[in-house]
């Protein structure tokens, strides 16, 4: 991203701040900080004023590194949490902010962090506090061309990781070893990090978030592999379910049903489709086949700087402190097929990263969708 991109984002941010009657933002969520400044890391913060000024606070060990990566007006290095609070107070004083409304990321902050950021030694007493989560949901939901390109690259890396994982599946290998094959291939392909890799097998495929264990794969097991590489700061999301050996008729029937529902939902991805419409499409096909009691969780979510972000279906959005999403515009990126179908002794899931366009879906994760290897 070039400096002009961050300036344009900052300008839009200040416009949204004005509309929301916020005078200043204090951010600690790495994804939001990265979106506005070019750098987001733990144990750091960004202060954004309505005038468009940016101040950063980072561990003093990181000042030189952040200076080379981020766009900002002021930067302060601190030694510990107490120093962090004092540096926040310094920036408030420097900007002349003694009253008004401060935006905080309610959906991200834990209670102790909230207490730290609103500590009287940091925040001025007459500055009120308000949730700024909706500002970043609105800013980040539609991707620009560079963001789409980065998610495309992450999707290619995801497909390479899936290929390595599926090819490694065999009796005697552990779930953790399958995850290791995927993660090694993704790092070799350009990933600098990944959100949690999920690999579950046999009866563990009925778990919604199956973190890999030392369970050994057995002939006849289904193996659910869900991976999320981060490349140049942006993520992709792909899930495939495969069988160790030849699948049973019951396994194949469940898989075929879920794949049918997922593909029908993807085919409806066209601006300005609604999230609820997409969710209902997937769920109704499964319900009509008599498996209404075997569905778990929202099947769709946004993808970008985070592997799961806005837009989210209404119930899931509420859980994350988000607003119910408006109809999806072109260049929104979503994952279709999240969660899965759980029929009792096993579960199946197929998930892909998809760009919403005015002409229809652009599917970015292209690894083959088949239960048998």
C-alpha cells in the first residue's frame, strides 16, 4: 500500500468520526491499526484525531521498525504498561484534547484493557467514551484493488497448503502432522503467519472448531482441514473434507448434500445480495433434505485483514459487536461454507473464499472439492 492509500483511508475515517460525533479514536486492534497506518502489532496503540492527525505508541524496542513501516505524525516509545498509559496522556495533551468523545473498540477490548485505556492517568476526565467498532466495519468491508490482489495471493497459498495437507492424509498420521504439512507448505508459499489451523478426524469432525490433536488417522475416517494463511497482511479461508480410504455411502451422501448447498449459495453471490439471503439458501437446501437439526453456526463471514470479519450474519454480528450488514456491494470478500453439516458420528464442511462482483461470484480458492483422495 502506498502513502496515498493511507491518506484516503484516514480522510474517510475522519468523515465517519464526524458523523458519529467522535473527536478522537484510541485503537489497539492490530487489524484496524494496520488498515489506517500500515502497521498493526500487539502491545501498541494508535490515536486518530478528527483533524486527521495520527499518533502511535509502541514498545521502545519497536520504534525504529514501526517508523520504517507506518504512516503517522507522532510516535512514542514506552517501556511497560505504565509508560503506555503516560504516553497516551502525553498525546492527548499534545493534541489539546481535554473534552469530547473518545472512540474505543468495544468488540475487541477485554475489561482489563478497557480499564487501562480509560485510566485517569491517561484519558482526560471530561472525555467521554463510545464504541467505534461500526466505523471500521464500514471502512473495511469493501476492498480496493490492492486488497483484492493480496487476498488472491493468500488464496493461492491456501490452496497450496490444502494440497499438501490432503496429500499427506493416510492411516497412522496424526492430526497435528497433517496441520504441519499444510503450515509448512503455506510458509514456503509466502505466508508470514496464519490464523489457527483446524484439523479434526473421525468422531472429532463433529466439533465446530477442531484444533489438531495427536489422534492418529484411521481407515474410513473423515478428515476436516480448515486453514487460513496470512500473506502481506491479508488472509484467505479454505476448508476441505476428505476420507482416509473409501467413504461410506452415508459419508458420501452427507458430503454431496453439503457441497450442493455450498455451491448453490456461491452461485447467488452477486451484488447487491443480502447475507440473510445467502444464509437461507444454504440452510434451506439442507433442511429440505431432512437435516435441519444437523446444521450448526453461521455459514458465511467476511474475509480480509482478518480471516473472520465484517460482514457477518445478523446473529453473529451482534455477538461481535457489529451492526447487521447492508446488502453486499461489489468487492466485498466473504467465505462461504463455514461451520458445516453434522449428522451424528461425523461432520462435513467445504468452504471457499469468494469475491462479490456485479456479475456474480469470483471464487479465489480453487483446490478440488472431493471426498475421495
